[in-house]
């Protein structure tokens, strides 16, 4: 019987690929000191993954116990890796370099890889590791035409290796390559996935081995012993030492102030103040480490376009995005070439003379008068060829705002509708006291009360008194008085730039549409103690008041455009998010579950912001040249950061409540009741906010069961502390910073970050050309004040009000430059990744439960998209459906490439 048992045990082992070791928890001693077999625990999210062991000598099964004889020496066996490399589209030089790399690989200068175990070797007190294996197949597949090429590597490990937790890569080629993923097979637990998605630099530039971890998430306290040192080593390399100038091939994340917007070496007019510090508080940017300018040691030397500006290599644009930007640049050259030539040769063509000249930009392209053509073609024959060969590309796409109703922009109801469903639907607020009151110092800016009085608006309140209208939540306001007033003297001193501090009062109709009932335009007092120049305009009653009203609305739109671009868009979704992204790379390991959650929401943002500093917000850049404040614009932005930005009020519910656009109501689906139910930005936004919030809460709960687990996570706490104390150093002592001391607080904060990087940015960005490309609808810059009787310009206004209006708008070249830029900013690239999507939906984490939860989140996002479609077809929702009314799709999650006025990318990608 005993012999039979021994044979049975030996046979059983020969068919078994996995055997627990002597110290395994599967073996326990009972109360009689006999060994008993404990049944395995229920399946958990984290599977044990041990090496496949060859059979041991024997297992002797006795009546009362099991005895396992230990092997004296570990047995070696092989595992295989499939390594996916994404190839670049090469020009001739790149193709030649690729052939050289393939030849060098054949001669021994190959890519080396090594597996690292999660366990320590007790003998060496270092992590167990495989042999160093060469990546095979590079030479043989050098001519492969596919985008992705799969190579192989074979590792030798022993039976004590346990689980592979990391892999190191050394690139001995001459050029970088993009390592997409590695899958290792041959272990008992099945394939082990290593999502890499990173550029691996050649060892001649970066001699240290790259480290890639498996997709299994670990909190710092749960890090296996074999990975602890590698976890710290990888973070140390990403932080750098804070010295030297960054190279384009670097992967180093650090902080600096905005001291690279000006170029004082070109002259004092090109100098710009440093943003960040006591004088002008501002978020920190990614450090580049360039040398100071010659004339100002506090200013950093600029890298001018088209030279590349630093962003960590893995944060730079991939080919799909580069192709989109390049196509936009080519289009910009064609769009702007003829206007620049026209303006230089024919000064009288500097301004639009009639509305059809604006329309011709879309219908026919920029057509030239015959006399002007003759001049240009005689002097520059190339212009004739450009116009003949590129006529289609010289035309601008027709903006959505005029596709359904060309004259809608003239109507008051459309002017008001865009405050709820336009490109900047985040400034409208419920008026809670009348008249409005300024918060500015009255000793400098005069009496704080608005000049709008009851007699201005009473006849537009449908029989209500002002107090009754306030109590019925019928009055709303767009207030750009305090934001502009401190800067108006300097703005209006510039040539060709004119602005007011504006307030606009709206009345809510029974159909839940708004109508403007008063506009106040204010200028600073001429001297201290003087009353300000305040003018109040009301809906027109005759031809003259109609054109004055139109000019007043234009000034409101110009201010709205400036606040939208400088504050709501750039500051809140770009600049204020950058420190959290930099800190995430510096403090959160790629193994950290929160890093895995945030990764898709950080894509491209650092590169986008670096390019913005180079060409958009820099001195003389697009923002300065295209918006009324000009060089004062970034100071307005900094003032908004110092006075108004609070991360705790950037959640969608908190923002709506702060503006009086919603009240808490536990009976409603999102815990809020909108004051205007048909508020497309808010109602659609709450669908996505709810989906994000539910997903993040579930994700956080999976790793943080209680407050202690959050507080004890030193990587998580370091991330938040560094983002606040370094990235937002100028406001680090503000009392409103949320605490990260419980799972609820953590999930709330992470929801805010994901919301701002995805849905909020999309709502403020991708409608710029469709809704702002027709300049008369939303002029970003105005060149004239509204004339008053007695002004020299007033007679010109009376004689030709349409021409005066057009002369107040940006010039031809200013218009076409602005249109070209917002065309690019509104474009989705072919490689866009939208909310609810990941490029590796099943392998981004080794946590199967969270993979399933993510798919449930994606399904909820798709349901939100379907609901948005239904709302846009509902005739009772007059702010998004009706004759000539555009649907509101900026919160619709998906989109095709191009300008679509819809689509919510995961991150700030443009």
C-alpha cells in the first residue's frame, strides 16, 4: 500500500506544474504538531505567480502526514518575452539610420533585457534576476512595413525565481525606439504584462538601464522586497538633480517660475514680468534649466519657434498629433500669406469695409480686387500660382455659428444663449443683490455701486419688480467689471486696443431662455476722487440705439473672450493642473494605483503647455496679438489666480453653487437642482461628473479601506504636498486646500483633477473655432470705444454705423491670424483618446476587478452620450434645439478627427 502511494504521488507530481514550497501557507501544523494541508484561500485580485518547477524527487504520502523532501539545487528553465516596438514614419535619413541600427544589432550591439523577481535572493541580498537576454529579430525585421513590430527575447530563470515584477532594458543601438509593451510567458500564473509606452534612449546618451514594472499595482507599503529599491531608483531618476539644461531626450520633471515669456535681450518692449513669486503669484511650470538672458538674470533665454522646446520625452506628441499640428501650420501659412501681402501693399484693405468681406473668407477664400491682383502678380508671380493651386486651402471652413442661421449672432436671444451653451458657459451667475457691487477699493476706483438702476430694467421684467425678480431667480449677470477695471488705463493707452469694465444683466423668460436687459460700460476715474465714466445701455428702440447696443454687446463679448482664454481655459485647465502632473511623475511610482488612474489624464499636457509658453502666451505671441489686453493679458491672468482661484471650488457642483446656478437638493439625481434646468453646459456636465465621480470612488475604495491607509501612503501624501507646497507655492498657506486624510477626501480631489483635465477643458476648448471663428459674433479684440455725442468719431458712426462697427473689430490680418490659430486649437487629432477609452483597456492594470470597473465606467459615459443626443433633439430645450439653434455637443464624449465641436479627450491635448 505504501509503495502504491509513493508511485501515485510521484505520478501526480509529474502532471503538476505548480507545487507550493515547504514554507507555503498551504502547509500548517495542527494542534498535534502534525502537518496538515490547508485549502487554498478564495481567489483574490492579486494572483500569486511562481516559476514552473520541475518534479521533485518524491512525495511520500503516509497515513497521518505529508512529507516533502526539498530539492538541494534550484533547476533552471526558460521563459519567453514578446516585445512590441512601435516604429516611426521615417524619412530617407531615418530609414538609413534604421538600417545602420539593424546592422549594428547583427554585429552584437543589440538591446539587452533582464527580468527582475519580486523576491530577494537571501544569499546575495539583492533581487533575484534572470540572465541578460538579447532582443532577437531586429535585423531580420528591419524592412517590416507595419507600424508595430514584435521581437522576441528568451530568459533563463530558476525554480526559486518566483514572480517577475520588473524588467530592465539597455538600448545599445544608435537611436531611440518606442517600447510599447512586453509580455512574458512561461510562468505558472500565465502571461505577465509590462505596459511600457516609453521612448528608450540609446546608452550613448543615457547609459543607465530603463526600468519597467509589470501591470500589477502596489501601494508603497505593499511593494515586494525585490522591487523596493527599483521603485525608488526610478523615481529618483525622474526627479533629476535640479541642475543643468534639459535635453529633448531627457525624462526629468522639476519646477520653475514663468520667467521665459519675454525676451529682454531684444529690447525693453519685449520684456515681461516673471509670473510666480511674491510680486506676482502664479503656478509653477516645468523646469527647462536654460541660461539667463544677458540683460536680465531673472529671465530665462527663450527657445523660439520652430526650435523644439523641452518636454520630457514621453510627454511629447506622438506622430498622429505631430501630423495634425504640421497640417495646421501649413494651413496657417496659406491662410495668412495673402492677407499679409494685401495689407502691406494696400493699406486701405487693412480693415473690413462691409460684412460681405468677412463672409468671403468662408465662401470664396480671400479674393483680391483686380487692381490689387495686378500689383501683386506683377511684383510676386508666385502669388498667382499659390492662389491657383491652393484655392481650396486658402478658404476657411465655415464656423458652425453661422451655418444654420447666418444672422443669429445679431439677435439678443443668441447673445444670451451663448452664456449657457457657448464657448464660455462658466461665468454666468445668478444676481442675488441689486444693484451689483464692486469689490475694488472705492478710494481708487470710485463708488462701488453699479450705474444700472431699476428704471433701466423695470420694463423688461414681465411685470415683476426688481425684488420680485430676484426672489424668483429671474435675474442673472455676466460681470467683467472687477477683472478688467484695474488694467483699463494701461490697456486703453495701447494703440488700437480699447476696453471697458462690463456688467450685463439678463432676465429669464418662462421658456427658460435669457434676454439681455442692460449693459454697463465703465472706465476708471480720470483722477482720484472723480466719478467713473459709466454708461448704461438698454435694448434698442430706434436705429441709433440699435447700433450702440450692438457695440456694447461686442465689448461684452470681447471681455468674455479674454476671460475665457486667459483665466477659465489657460489658467484653470492648463497652468493650474501642470504642478499636479509634474508632482505625479516625481512622487508616484508607475506601480502606484493612483498613478495608473491618472496616467491617461496627463497625456500631452506638458508638451502643450511648453508650446503655449513658446508661441501663445509669450511676449508678442498669439494671445497678446489677438486679444484686447495685449501685453497686459498675463497680468490679468495672474491677478485671477491670486484673487479667485481655489481648487476646492473647481468641482462642477461647487462651481455651480458658488455662482448661484444650482442649489443643493438631495432628491435630484446629482444632489443638485439647476436654477435654469435647460443649462446645457451644466446639465450635460453633471452626467460626466457623476460618471467620473462614481468611477473614482470605486477605484479609491479598492485600495484605501480607511483613513489610515490614505494617511500612511507616503507616495500619495508626497505627491499632494509637493504639488501644493512647490507647484502652488505662492498660495500654499491658503486655508481652502482640501486635506487628503480619508478615502472620501481623496476620491473627491481626484475626481476634480480628472474633471478639469477632461470634460472641463473640452467644454472650453473645442468650440473655439466653431463658435468663435466668425469674428463679428465674438470679437477677441476691439479697437474703438463706443462713441458718445460730441466725440469726433460720433459723426462717422452716424454716417455709416456698419463701417464703424467693422472698424472696431480686429483688422484683416489680426482676424485671419486669430482664425488660423483657433482652427488648430479646435482640432482633434487621429490619435485622440476619449473619456472612457484607454489604448490598453485590458492590460493597463493587473487588477481584474478594476479592469471590469473601468468598462462599467466606459458604459456609463456612452449612456451619457446617448442622453446628450436625446436632449439636443428635445424642442422644449430651447437653448440647444430650435430654428437655427446649434445643438450643444461639447460634452458629447466621442468625436472623429478634425473640427467637430464635440469630443472629450482624457487630457489637455491641445
